[in-house]
């Protein structure tokens, strides 16, 4: 029983596999090529036994120096590193070539070493979390988020991903072009529902990070909610996810209902709806209830929590259609960094999530006050607050701009920022569009209905431009 307990507690390792990796390199007809294959799978720290790790490090050093790899040269390298004795000496190097069943199986042996290293890393994280769980040194929410981040950081790659030959990629590209040619639609991604915007972007595509930025109260939350409901209503089976960090879920849904049903927002807040508005509300509720919109209004959510939740939802649904984060500067990073460093880290992680989960992610961002000091108040990339790497990470950067936002200020009546007309034209200025042209799309904003509509739409109170 005691022996079984010791075996259970011992760290996952496979000393024979570690030796087989090193031996395969030494006896290979092309040691450098074999080392190249192995190094795409494992790193020095993946070896459990110190002597094996030192031998592998010496092999990598010889490769970097352009020297051959054989027992004699390897012995010289270890000696120059003052690690010959710690690595088992010349006798151990001679042994390595004798323990290899088949040298051509080096990649298989390396995969075993990698798997054991991953198990050790997993146990280290779980052990640290268990110990921290028994103390009150860290808030439980922070502990869970940290654990999630550490689990995500465990290297689960096994070197399977490799170069793709251009012939294969060319064929895939041709198939995509051919599919697009069979339809008259110019939108090849997820349509926002706004014609001028979709003409510029051809829709939002999997893996893209889209930034929508504006000064406060211009209407960026209303805009992305309109996009969310249009995408979800047009694609009933496509999950649309909204992370709201400054507005509760009920408030978001109220806005969407007002927009979907053409209902005055103030009447909804007071409950003073006309009979016709009650009818419209019932229809709007049925329409939105039939969609797959998911809302998370966790305040101060961490980027690691967002990633974990999206991974679970994708596993549950099979795919994700669109993700919205409102807004980027409120998402918490995983370390105690400066605000700009934290925002840059969050930005990079959002782009990585979009690529990993193959979903377009729209992240809202605030603009700095600097834009209000200029004569031309149309935003530019450098106006994004705590920008850091945001403009580099993003595939598309769009700015919402309303001329009437600054009208009173321009009339000499003091700062009128935020004192807009109830209805009026609004521009979304694409300052960056990695896969298309830059340009400006015009829309109409009806504040009373929290609604954006196409600019060429002539509003009639009895019609719904979103139908």
C-alpha cells in the first residue's frame, strides 16, 4: 500500500523516453534534422531529469554554433559549459545511443516527454491553487481568474502545426473565391446590416478584431447592440455574445427591444406605453427571444474569464457568430501593470481569442479628450485612450462621429460635448481596414429608439427599417 502511494505521488515522467529522444539524435544519419524535428515539439524544461535537460541544451547550443552533434563534440560542449559531470559524464553519453529502439521514432518519443511535462505543469498549478484555496490571502474571484490564466498558459501544443505548402493554401483560396463567385452577395463575412459599412468591410470575418471607438454619449453601445440584434435576428442559429462591463443586462435588452420594436425608450423606462407600443413590444420580445444572444454583465471581468467562457460556449454551440466587448479599457488584465500596459495586454489577448476561436470580436474603446482640442474633431488612431498596441492588433478600426456633438462649442457657447440632437446623421469612419479600403459610412441615429438605420432610409413611424 505504501509503495502504491509513493508511485501515485511521484511526478509524471518517462526517463526512458527522455533518453530515447537524446539517443535518437546521436545515432541519426542526420542529427541536425532530427534535432530540428524534436525541437519543434519539446523545450529543455520539458525534460524532468537534470542530466537529460543539460544534454539537450548542449545539443541546441551546438546547432546554434553550426557544429556537428556526436558524442565527442557533445562532450566538449558540456565541458565548456562546466556541466559534463552534472550531465552524467562521457559514460552516460555513450549509453544514450544504446537505449534507442528505432531512431526514426524520435518525434514519438518527444511527444511522450511533452505529455509528461504538461501533466507536471498541470499538477503544479492545481497544487498552488489548492494551497491558496485554504488561505484568505487572495479574494476567491481573483484566485479563480488566476488559476484559469495559469491553466490556459500551459503549453498544450505538440508540434503538430507546421508549415503549409503554398499549393495547398492556393487551392483553399481558389475554393473560397469560387464559393464567393456563385453568389451575387458582396458580403462574404457576418453582415452588420448597414449597407455602406458592409460595402467597405464585406462583413466581419472570423479571426478579426474590430475596434469601434468614440467619445462618451456618441452612441457606440447603441450601435453595437443594433449590430448584435441584426446579426442574431438574421441568423437565428448563430450565437452572438455580449460582454457588458458598465451596463446591466436588463438595460441592454431594453435598448434592443426599443430598437427592434420602434418603441420610445423613455416610455419603456416609465412604463407609459401606448396600446400600439405594447403590441410592438410583444412582437419585439418574440423576435429577440428566438435568437441566440448571450449576455454577460460581470463588472471587472478579467480577460482570462472571457476566454474561458467563450471556449465553453463554443464547445456547447459548435461555433460562435460574433462577440462584442463593451468596453476594452474596462477589461482587467492578469498582472499589476500600468493602465496602458494592461490595455495593450488585453488588446493582444482579444486578437488571439479571435484567431483561436475563429470569430469576429468587436471591442468598444474610449477616445481621449485630445480630439476636442483640435479644429478638425474627426478622430484619428492616436486618439484612442491608452492605445498602446490597439491600433496594431486591430484588423478594423472605426470611429463614430457626430458633427452636432460639438455644435454648441463651435457656436461659442462653451463645451457642448454630448448635447446632440435627438435624431441625425452619424458617420463611422474606418481609419484602418486591413483587408479593404478605408472610408466613411453614413447612418442615421434615432436616439429615442436607440436605433441606427441606413442613411438612405426615409423614416416612417409605421415602418421598421430593420425588418
